[in-house]
C-alpha cells in the first residue's frame, strides 16, 4: 500500500483531530490477545512532522522490523493505523497520556492494549532467545561448498558437515520448504536446518544444507521455477555428495521439510540409489486439497466466523479451479477480485478501493505463478508409489499448514500401493509445522517459542537413520 498516498488522503481528518506534535519519535509497546490464551507483542514508533503523523511497527514473533503503517491517526485521545497485509490489519484504540485500549480487526476483532515507553527505550527488544542454535566448538568439520546443476548451469552453495573420523560417512541432503530459504531454513530467527545438521553430524551422519536459488551463495533465480526445477537442484546435490571421498556413495539420502517433503520423493522416484527419505511435514495429497484444509484450519484456529471461513474456502476453490483449467484471464480476475473483496472487508470503506488496487497485482502474480499452478496439481502419490528407499514421515498434530490427519495416511497408502514395506509414519503430539512444542499451532506462535526443533524428533530421526545407514 502507498503509505504517503493514504495518509495524504486523510490529511484533513488528521488536522481536525488536533494531533500530538513531537520533536522526537514516540514509542509504544502493545499486545494483542489472540485465541488460545496467546499474546502477540508489537512495538510502534510514531513521528509527527508538521502535523502529519507517520509510524512503523515491529512484531518480534514474526521477525518483522520497522514496517511502514498506513492511515495513521495519532492524537491526544486516539491511535489508529493499518498494516497493509491480506487481509488488512486495522489497529484502533482510545488513549490517554500513557496507555491505550482498543482492538485489532483482521476479519475478526481481537482486544489490544498499548503502553507508552520511556524516553530512550529501545523501539523493540533485543533478538529473541534461541537456545538450540549450535555454538562452537564443534566436534566435526564444516566445509563451505558449491557445485553446479548441470541442466541449467546454476550454482548452488552450502555447508557440508563432516563427522569426525575418516569415513566414508552416510550423508543427508536437507531440502527446504516453499519460498526462498537460506541453508539454515532461517525463520523467525530460528535455524532448524542448522540444528538438524549439528545433531546428525555429531552422531556420524554427514549433512549438506544449501541456499535456495537467489539466496546467499546460490544463483539461478528466475521466473517460472517450480518444484521440478528444485528437484533438479537436489539431484545435483546428491551427485555432488556421491563424488566426495569422505561420503559413502551408497548411503546418501534426503530429508525434506514441507515442500521439501514433496521434492524428496520426486528425486527418489527417479533414483533407486537414494538410501532413505525423511518427510518432515511433507504432503501426501495434491496442493489444492492440502491448501483447502490448511486455510480452513488456520482460519478456524483464529476464531474466524463460520460464514467467513465457508465463504473464503468457496472463493479459493473457485479460484484454484480456474487456475488449473483452460479459462479466460478475465475469469481468474473476477474470482480473485471476489476473494480480495472478502479479505479486505475489514478495511474502512473509504480506504478499501485503494487497498484492493494495491493488493490485486501482487495477489495475481502469486496465484498465477508457475510454482503455484504446479503445486496445486502435483499429486505426491505419483512419486511415492515409485519410491523404493526406506521412508520416515513425521507430522505434528498441531501442524495447521500440513495436516497430519490428512497427509500421513495418504503417504502410507501411496507407499503401500508401490510395494514399499520399509515405511514409518508418526503423528507427534503438540508439535507444530516447525516441529516446536506449541499451544495452538498458529503461525503467530512460531517466533514466540524458544524451542527451534523438538529434541524428540531429532532422536527419532537419528535412531531410524542409524538402523538403516548407520554411522561408519
């Protein structure tokens, strides 16, 4: 959203409201009461320049720092601002000199409170505590590596962790989830892939973790990439590992998280030498079915009204059907337009048209991307039925992004149809999509939880892998 355009449009309102004038930024600390006794902490910095207020927000749990806010009202009695996400988040509160009480409206209303912070106090707290992030000294070697995908010639860079001893060692290649991820799969300042690599390397299993295309030392980012392209990058990583003298070329396997749990079976289906596949919250159904359940679970966990949930799912299914069918572009535009109308219904009427205009182009680029079109139609069963390697599939029961109930049975059934008998599937109680112990499973908890990756899951993987490829 164009922050200045929105604020200028409200200039008359702001002037009539007698804004507080400040030479220095004024900072507030707030919390939103979310369902399940959870709280979302945020920090807002207001600046008033010649009567026109502006503001930024930081949300530590979501690793959001200094995001610009729109529609800012900052007076002696009132605070209002909008965070331009989809659906838009509208904050409004009545205030006195030191406190404010109001609501966050994002399709549903949630209570919020704010307190003015002391002058000179930091705008946001220091980096969150991440006690599982590995610390030196390390009893293994970490080697910076790079290699090429021979199909496209793109360079892939990463870190190879080699256990102590001459080897040759069994090895695992880690595969990230959707979106552009670094080699540690860093999210909310958690580094789960580093935690996994550290744990396995200490137990005799080499680990290669790499940057996705266009991230860190890896190049090759371009429009039109799909999971098939990423599978090619993984296959190149497998070939690289097999060529290393310290690696047992017959004991190279794959550990994939989320979308990586789809890519792992894609590679293993074409390569009978893959020694194992570990699916961490990997899909067992096509993307359209997965996203239908995902959206319903997330909306219900956020206590959205039943009518809103039903309508959103209806509109999304209609849009996805258009995207995977031969329809005119106008049909996609009409269905996306209807979905945005619903998602932006919480935005004040006078701002809704501009918010929708700004959101439409980005939303259309996302929903019509080659990646999403492939993901919606891709059936993991097609690949799983061809996988002959041992498979371990793990899901948290509080995973709202990849449902354990929906996907684990589908994974087991597809592997069984293919005749694979070395299969283990485990629903893990109270774990979320990142394999953290959680309360609700909502994304808002990810950054607030200090645990990066369940020690229980690390041990399950280690014992399972040791029984199949064993440390040398």
